[in-house]
């Protein structure tokens, strides 16, 4: 009986570290995805301000507030230097995307996305 309990305890401890590691990996993946999403928000807002203002009316208060709030969250999550680098890299990616599809199409896509998610960056 004692051997059976000891064996069960050993098996349980052998399985738990793997399960804990899997949970940590899932948490890390979720954190990474969240941070990437936040970085994309800042990049999109920059693109909207630089390109879409010529085509649509933009609510500057909402756009700036969104950008400022997300930048603060990134600074806390990554530290200012890493957040700044991630945002700069995303800015380059957004600029390349806009160059590839054209500002009119990119801005129309952003308007459709943002106005359906309840964030009213575009007024018209």
C-alpha cells in the first residue's frame, strides 16, 4: 500500500511540472499576442493620423487617447526602450502595408474595422 501511494505521488509530481510548463507557455503566448495587438493599435493610429485624415474626419480626442493609453500599457509591459522599438517596427510595417495597398484602401479598411468594434475614431 505504501509503495502504491509513493508511486502515485511520484507520478503526480512527474506530470505536474509538465502541466505547469504548458500553462506557463499558454500564458506567455497570450501575453505575446496581447502585446502584439497593442503595438498594432499604436501603428494603426499613427497610420490613421498620417494618411486617413486627408480622406475622412478623424476624432482626434479618441485617436490620441487610444494611442496614449496603449503606449502607457506597452511601457509598463515591455519597458520604454522595448516599447519604443516595437512601435517603431510596427510603424514601418504599417507604412509598407499602406504603400502596397494604397492609402484609400487601407483607410477604408481601418474605418470599417474600427467603426464596427465600437471605437469611433472615424467620425464620417
